[in-house]
């Protein structure tokens, strides 16, 4: 009989209980015991929900207080030396310090944070040395399994696999491949963990190895084979080796023949895996965990189409060797569509969140085990929903489609070229060397959120709400004058989220009230749902930007989110290529850019922090994506006059391998995360060069610590060893939305002082 399982489940709680508990704990308002009590309640509820629906293999260990990769770092005892950890177990404060940094006598910078493959989830990057030692330093996975067992649920423990952990790590103390160097050391720890879980009663364990859907060398594949040979020789538990986010490519046969009991394959984003099974077969001695229900999008599954796939797979591997699953962890989707009472019934019928996906998985399992007739009514109801969705006029706007077809090739190019227009900009926009600015957002204090909530609930009028926002902008302009910044921002106080704010003003978007998804730690977002053609009915930002500009002689940046980021941070319609949807968004942003320019705004920033995360995991597919992504950005920005300066911002991803594409975007100034990753971007600029303006971040905004003047001055000096002074801007890594004013203001004051200090040093050398 086929089984039903999933890779993992959202960990935030239906009402964001984890976020509230974490932030209360960090603020000293609740105890460690209170935090852990909330965590336990969420886990128990998750398990009971899955059991009640009918999931056969329920995961444990997928819950995390911050990040599952950080949990693995704690498990393996790979604590960076700066955290001065000398106890057997990783305590909670050290765990959070690694993620968030630490101030005071034991001050330490947070570990680097970057995107989990091509998702908007961020993980904490492990730091490993060539002589790294591993030691078991956390009982989390045992505790989670035992907790579930105590309530009568036998679970499938889920861990980040050894190869994925090593290959996602950062090499410290010299360049080396952690997989090739450290696999012999890490494997015994995994064997110890697996055997201990088996002793506790686990029958299955899942090791996640999504690195196998990326390009891997034969040397790496051989090392992975040795790891799993050794695990197989020293354990007796049934192991699922789970891959997701893509297909196995040329390594298909090597991966499916690894010595494990089951192989998990993504059959949504990795639909090519079906063809590999069809052409190359699948081992008869293994279970196939078939990821047929999309774990990364919110659309109701076409059950008829998926059942056809599963019926084919059942003939290939046997129904008793088949597990019906999500394509990846359901961490990446909201929890329950039934909470969304304000979404109309038609649109709501098109959607499936985590709880609904559990039901789809169980229904598909029943269809395989019991036959189609046993689920006939539900299949017919689903088919009707799919047919109506595909035919709905809500998805198509003839005006938008006509405008897209009228775009000319010249519309993707900015005239004149950068070297010519930068001279014009220097004359019309006089700024000092090393101009200082921020990325855009300022702290969204509790009072601001309360006022916004009152306005949304109808407790205050629009006039009262806008009056409050105007006062906040006035205060911020005065603060920036006092700080001595050179280019101002308006603070984005009117914005709930950098994507949601724009989507709410565009046709073709829908929004949830409870559709939260974890981005990192306690930072959650509510991705918009793009269900139809995108159109801009009216200006979106001009009113607030021009108000801010009226209060100062200093330039105030127009702040927009770029088309690629809006696309990648939304749940996107699946009935047309993503490139077409992106171009529709780019057209809307282009209209906003031109309106800002007409209103007298001289600097317009179009943020694209998500352009890297949309990059396909296989390099052979990069060019196609980058071609249309870069064209969409250029189309959104290329209509302005030479004197208007276009800026963009990118953060928390690996940008070195697409630096040429970033340059091709042709923005006049690029702000890019640099401080948190130990100035890694400077090496990229050193190797590849960069001919436009650039602001490598001088301090990490995702840590509560206030960096010193000298620390930031050193970062600026390091930048000037790589880039020309006339290129360099001084700014934080990212926006300040999540910081408190008492953290943001002194940090910026120190930043301005650091820039002034380095300017004076430069002038003294000249004189």
C-alpha cells in the first residue's frame, strides 16, 4: 500500500505564536521556559494536525526556534570560536547569538545568512575550518522524537544531510571544499545520531540532500557515495535520502542507487525526474517518495493530472514501494486557507495552503490504494475548480497584453551609456565623495503598527492616518539632517511590506491576512498571490516621496521594489511563463518611475534583492533566466532622462557568480550586502571589476549590536582598496525596518562619522 508523507511543516504557528514568543524572549519579557512551552505546543499541534488528516510518516525535527541549518550546527558542535562556547551542549543564548550577534563583554558578529537555494527562506551559514572537529552538542532531534512518541505519534526524524551541510558551509582558514575535506569526520556523528534515534524507536529517518539537484562534480558524487556507504554499513534504520527544488540531471542513476531505503524526488520543479524514471527506470529495492504536490506554491493541485503521474509510478516501482509527498517542505507556504475569510469564494477555491496540501496528499494516496472510484466525488469537484480557474476572465486583461506586445527592443536600453550620463549626474546632483545614505526603510515601531491596524480596522480616518505618517516623515527628515546623511529616504512608514505594499495597488494581485511564511528567525512575510494580468491603475508612491522631498534641500530617493523581486517574493500564477508575468510587473514599475521623475525626484531606487534567488539551480539554465530578468529590470528603469540617477539594492545571497548580469542591469548605483559576509563582495569586485557606483554595506542591520565608528571606517578603507573613491557610497547592508530606533540611530551616527573620518584622511593625503 502507498504511504502519505511530507518533508516538513510550517513552524510558526497558526497565529504566529513562535514569532511573538521569540521576540518576547529576546526582549526579556518571558523566560526560557515560556519560550520552550510555546515551541512544544506548536510542535504537538503540527503532529496532531497531520495525524488527524491521515499522514502516515509524520516528520519530527523539522521544527526550529530559528533555522534548521543552525540546528544542525548546534547538533554537530561546529560553533565559531568567537562565540567562546566551551560547554558540552549548545545553550539557547549561544544558539541565538550565532544567528543574531551579541553585544557587551562577549560581543560577536552574527554568522552569515543567505538564501536557502532558490527560495526566500534564509539560513545561517555554517563556518568550517580544514581541521574542524565535530562533536555531538545538541539533543534537539532526540527530544523532538521523544516528545512526539510521548503523545502517541511515531515520527520520521528529519535532518539536513551531511553532504548538504558541508557544501552549504563557508570555508574558513583557507580555501577548501568542506565535503572533500571533512566528510570522514562528519559521518561518524551522523551515524551516532541515526543509531540513537533508532534506539529510541524510530523506524525511518530522512536526510535532506537538496545539493544533489545542483551541478556536482564526479569527485563530490564519489565523496557522497562514500558517506552513504559508511552510514549503511553502520546503521540498520530505513533512511530516506530526500532531494527537492529541482531534478537530478546527469547524476540521476548515481543518486538513486545510493545505499538507502528510499529516494525523495521533486516532481514539480524537478519534473524532468519523471522522464529519468521513464527512460532509466528506478531501483526495485527502494521506495520512491514522489513529490507531486507543490510545496512552494499555493494553487489547488490538479488531482487528475497528479493521479496519472502516480499511477504510472506505481507501475514502475509498485504501489507498496510508493510514498505520496509534497515536492519539498511545506515551510514555504502559509498554514491554512480557511483562515482567509475576506478572500472571495471563487479565488479561495483555487488555493491550497499547508493544511489543504496534507488533504491532497492523503487523497492521492487513497486514489492509488483504493482506486479512482473511491474518491470519485472529490476528483470531480477538483476537476471543476481547475476548469473554472483556467477559464476565468479574472486572469486576463486585454489592455495589459496589448501594451506588452507593443514593447520595442530599444525600450530595454538606457541612453546615453553610463560613462556619459554619470558626468551629467555629477553636475546636476552634486554630492561629496563617499556619499552617505540608507537603504530605504526605517524602524517600524509598535506605535506605527498600532496606528496602521487602527486605520485598517476603521478606527481612525484616512485623514488621521495620513497626518500621522506625515509627522513621522517630518521627524525622519529632521533626524537625517541631524545625522548629516547626504541622500535621504522617506522611511517607508506607509508600507507594510516591500512587496505587499505595491501588490495591493496593482491589478492581478490578491492578499491574505493570515498567510504568513517564514523568511528567517522571527521575520515572516505574507507573499502576494498573482492570479491575473498585472496592471497599475494609479501612482503608488509619488504622494509620499514628493512630500518628503518638499521638506529638505537634500535629495530624497524614490523607493520602489523591482519587478524580479516582486515576482520572486510572490506566489505566481502557473498558467504562463514567469518571464511574461515579470514583464507585466516591469511595465507597471516603469510607469511609476516616470511619474516620480516628472514629480522632480532625482534619485530613484529600484530594489532587486531577490534577483539571485530566482537563479535556476543548474548552471545550464542560468542564461535563460538572467536574460529575461535583466531585461525586465532594464525595461522598468530605462525610460528616464540622463540626469535621473537609478539605484538598486541586493542583499543576503551569493552574487559573485552573476556579477556580470548585475552590471548589465545598468543601474547607476548598486547597494549590496557586504558587512555580514565579512566583506566577501570586495573580493568579487577585485576579481571581476565593477565600473559603476557601488555601496558595499558597512554594517549588518540584522544584528542588534551598534557597530563602532572605527569598525565601519575600516570597512570603508577596505572598500577603497578595491574600488575608486568616486564610485563608493557608504550605507548599511540592508533596510532598518526590523531594528529599534535606539539601535538604528547610533549606528547611522557612527556610520556618518566613519565616512567623514575617511574623507578627512583622503583629503589630508592629497594636501
